[in-house]
C-alpha cells in the first residue's frame, strides 16, 4: 500500500493548497450573490475543519535531512579486503579501462550502468580510493539499503533515495556533496536491469547536475559515463567483469538553454555515451 510521506511531500502539497486558498480569498472578497450564498451554506463545517487541520499539519512538517559519511576505519579494512580477496576470488577476470578519465579533484558524478548488486563493489574496485585517491559517495535505491548490506552502505558513503519519488532531502544532499567537491556515484537507469540492454535514463541526475553548476558557476562539475558488463547476465562465481570508463561530460556546456531542454540534452548525450561504451566503442 502506498503511503504519503508528509515530511518529504509537504512543500509540494502546501504550495498548491495555499494557491487555492488565496484564489478563494480573492473570490470571497467580491459581492456574493444569493445563489452563491445557498451553495456556500451546503458546505459541511466538518469538511472545512478537516482541511484546516490538514493544512496546519502539513505546514508544521519538516523535511527529514539525509546524511552520509565514510567511516575511514571501516574503509581501511573493506577496500583492501574487497580488492585483494573478495573480488579476485569470486570473479575469474576483472578488466578496467579508462582510469585516466576520472578527475582526481573537483566535483564529479560517476554514472555507471546497473546490472547487479555487485556493482556496489565493482565501482570502488574500479574507481575508489586505491585507484583514484578519492572516497566514493553513493546514491542508492532505498530497497538496497536494508539489512546487513544497508549497514555497510550507510557507513561507506551511501545514502538512500526513492527512485520512483525522490525526496527533496536526497536531492539537496546530492547537491551539497557535489558543491563540496565529492565524487558521487549515481546509477542513471534507476534500478538493476539484467537483460544486457541500456534502459532509459532517469532525468533526475541531469537536473541535479545542472542545479549544482548553476548554483555555483565555474565549479567545473563533470559526469563520467561508465559501462559495467558481466560475462553472464546474472553474474555468478567465475564470471568475468569488464568496466569501461568513458570521457567526461562538462555540465557547464549545457547551461545555455532552459533547464528542461538542457536536462533532456544532457540525459540524451549521457545515454549515447553509455550505449557506446556498452558496445565496446571507447
């Protein structure tokens, strides 16, 4: 059953309700005809009371903040463990190309394809601190932040997001991380797809990128397309992994048009780059 998160949705709900109330106030300031008086008299006091209480609750609702951090003590154990033991033992061969395309400093969004839960370990192996000298932050689907996996994700730079209805707090945190010059991993397809095909990209990444660059001109935000491919559609022990890292897209190049048009163009160009990497066109 779908539940309404008042904290997350309050701004989106309060604004239209407020606009309706303001428009009604303007109407009621005009002379009221006898017919209008009859219609108004039919409105139940209980209905108006319920609306007033609902508006009051929504106006008092606060957006729950989203936080993320990297536990460096835990990272110092897990990075070597994953890179030297877990990954080599589970996979037969791991091949990574294009390390030079990842900026060593400054804000960057790493945009990989999403084919398995193993992607969360493949990305640090391919682009984490041992390789680039940078800790990675992850925007992760909320359903992947449960149980033991979720415990590790939250302590290794990850934070949850509802991929169907992203909350404003997750978006704000993403922008904050990028403005602080972090490397943020976002899976633009939104979910795991194991059919070997690139699915339509969600527009949220482009909007976050454009919002970050426009709020702080000259920050130099880049988006790096990445293809993660397994020799089996559903990877298992003994599968091969290939990671191709493409040339970065400069977000500032897309600021000349309207936000909607810019986001669409940036999303299309990113999709094209990811599709080419998937096809081996580096």
